C-alpha cells in the first residue's frame, strides 16, 4: 500500500485533531534527549542515509549513459562497464541500507529499553491512589504500545524525513542540471500522482472505519446472543427471530461496505496507473520535440534519465506531504509517555530516612485526618494506640474507613494531617523498604502469581529453606492440604490462584506473610468471603499467631474480633466506640447494632463448624474435601 493510502492514513482523524499536541522547543529538547546518548550511532545513520540516497539515484543517471554511449554509441565494452558499475552501485546502496537499518533498530531498541525501565521504575513509586484512579489497561498501554511506538518513530519517521529530503534534493538537482524545461515539467506532473492518491486514500479510510464499526456491531450481537446467559434470555423472551433479523441487517450492511471498499481500491489503482503512464509520456513528448524540432543539446539518454528520476520524485514528495501527520502522531506519542513521567511521586522516601536495627511493631495514630479527594474526607481526627505484642480489632459498617486506616501504616497513602508512628518513629521518617518489610497484610482479595505454591511462598523470602516453608505452612494450617497434592509444594496454583479454593488461597497467603516475619500483622477481612468451615480453619491458624504478634484485625465476623485485646468501632471515618466485646454490647451503640444484625448470626455457624472440624473425618471415598469451595 502506498503511503498516504488508507493504511498509511496520510491525514488526521477527528480524535487526533482534537488531541493535537502543542509542539514546543521544550518538548523537542526532551524528545531528542533520548537520542543524545547515541549521537555517534545517529551520526553514522545520517552518513549512511546520505550515501544510500545518492547511490540509489546513480543507476537512474547511468541509464542515460547506457543508452547514449553503450547502445546508440554501439560500444559493447562501455555497455558492459556501465551495467557492471550500475550493479555495483546498487549493491553498495543496498549494503549501506542494511547497515543503516541495523543501526536504526539498535538505537530504537536501546531507547525503548531505557524508556521501559524508567517508566516501570517510576510506576513502582506511584502511590496506591494512582492505580485506583487510572485504568489498568491504559497503564499497560503506556508501558507497551506507546513505548513500542517510539521504535517506529525512530526507525521510520525521523529517518524517513532525512532520507526523503536528501533523495528529493539530489533528484531535483540532477534533473535541473540535465534540462530545466523537462525538470520543470516533471515537477508540474507530481500533483497528478499526489491528488488522486490522497483523495482515494481518505475515501478508503472512511470506508474502512465505517466497516470496522459495522464489524464491531456484529461482534457485539454475537457476544450478546451466543453466550450462555444471552441465549437463555433470548429463548425466555422468544426473541430468536428479532435477533436473527438484527444480525442479518448488520451482516448485509457489512457486505455492501466491503464491496465499496474493494472497488474504491480498484478505481484508485486504475487512476494511479493512468497518471503513471501519462507522466513519462509527457516527458518523452516534450523531450522529443526539443530534441527533434528545436535541435536542443539533448539526447535520448537524457530523456530516459528524466523519466527514471521522475519516478524517484513521487515517493519522497508524497511522504514529505504526509510528514506533518506523522510528526503530529509522533509528538502525541511522546506527549502521552511524558504525561506519565511527569506524574508526581506522592509517597517518597525521606532523604534522611531512618532504618532502625529492629522495631517492636507498635502503632500510634494521633489526630489523623485523610481524604482521597479534597472535597470528601474519609478519616476524621482518628487517634488510637496499639502497643507491642497486643492486638486491636477495627469494626464498622462498610465504607466507614477501616481499610483506609491500615493502608496509612505502610504508607500506601499519606495522611493530610496528624501523626502516625511505627515503633515510636513517624512513618514518614522511616525508610520505606524497612517500613513495608515490617508490616504484613493478609487482605480479603488474596493475590497469587501463576506459579507453584513454593514460588508464591518464596516471593516473601527468596532464600527460605525447606524447613522454613513447611513451618510457615503448618502455622497457616495449610500443610495438610499441600501434603495431599501429588507434587506437594510444587503444585501449580493457576492464574490468580484459581486452582485453589478460597480458604486454601487465604491460608497460603497467611503462610507467605509469616515467611516475611513482619513486626506487625494486619488481617483485613481475611475470612469475610469464606464459608464457615474454611473460616474456622483460618481462625485456627490466626488465633495462635495473634497471641504472639502485634496485630490489627478488620473483620465482619465475631469469631475474628473476639481474639483481639481491644475493639475500635469506626463509623463515617470517626472512632465512635472502643473497648471489650462485653462492654460494647451493653452500651447499646453502633457495636450493639452490628452485633445484633451481623456478628450474632455468626456464633452458631462458627460453633457448628468447630464441632465438624473436631469430629472424626469421613473416608475420602465417602465425602468430598469440604475445603474445596
């Protein structure tokens, strides 16, 4: 497909026009700063482009001598010599092009390597707010497609500009040195190629875009009506004929668009072929008139050279006419990448960060206020103290701010005002790696990598011994399950741990946190999404851990809360009550309401599941594994 056609898209779409970047000197300086480390290679590319462009023109010039001195002059020696010289020049130009392409690719790959590393390191430093606020697909697109596009900019746009400018200048200079009349005629003929190319290209692109929209509509109908849920709905409402008519209409529209697009291409190539013939014919006609009638100092070889050079003009001119579009797209690409690079790092390590030898894991919140958005405050004047070796449970309605409180401790976010200390040191003064190494969180949504149980455990401690792995699994009440697997610790867990039940994943995540051996353990709704039997198994694992470590528990279920030394009741971002279970129930406040509506119902379930766990287990042949939920 010729550049400027529908595939090259030698014009901007409406969306591209609306988001056209502002090209400034600062932006260009920043773009070229990525080329600066490779200026020597870029110099070689510039030389290679110049040599290649000039050498590629030389066979066209030699064609005139081949005709005049070899054929018309009837000199076999000169004919052979000129043909061999033409082949040698062509081979040399091609070899230089190979070297140029290698350097292009080498530079492009190294620049994208640098940008990917820089982007990944920058994204790793972004706060949790960034990943919640931004679409995951957009983040990955910036990391992959956008940065990959930089390769095309370097290997195509930048080098294309240089190559086309040099080729065009050399071709024009050569043509005018031969005959200014024919050269001017050749320049005047160029629009005959370009106008139909651009018009036909836009027509085909419009048809392609409309065809793609129609194809998307057809795929939407298929996805909706041929899925299990969609088919059930269609059948229950008796809409089979309606959906068939809808699909048939869309399919008919698609066929018409495909025919139009195909024929637009045929008309386009017919027009181009016609003008491609007219151009050389005009050169031959005018050249013949000059040579035969006016006895100009012009030869058949000169006319032939002009025709050959004319074809060399079309490509560069067409490319340079489209270069504005390519340039805008390239700048838009860099702008999108720089937008991410310019995002401020919200959570930064203090330049004089403190790294204690050890910490006791104690936590103090003093008049802490926090908001995700300026006009919507989440936490209001939160104050509490968790002493080393003690445990606290945080309860409250959904959305009251419980998870926000614990996210402030490892600095996934920073509070707007107030003070949070960890081991009697302001968390903002602590080294981030030290802080996060000493805070272990088991969340409701357990995340496992697609690998083995062993690999997921070693993520917490890469140098852990076999004995340490087994000990952690036993404490997490998951080792019995692992022993029953054919490959033990080398059992694959599947994508996001989908080969395991919810209870198994949760206990595995507890084992992983235990291997980390943090000073503070946080259980965030660790059992809320599980059945009562799975919950009881996890509870068996959690209780002895809590008894030995500084812990924070967030739970909807009474079984988890009762193990804590103190209970904090949070509502609308305020700590409204605190104390022991029995005292809080008697007060008749928020906790009493939670107990009556939520916790009380869990007592019977926990009790019954505990009885089941203590009862003799049925044989494998008579019962399924109850934990596979």
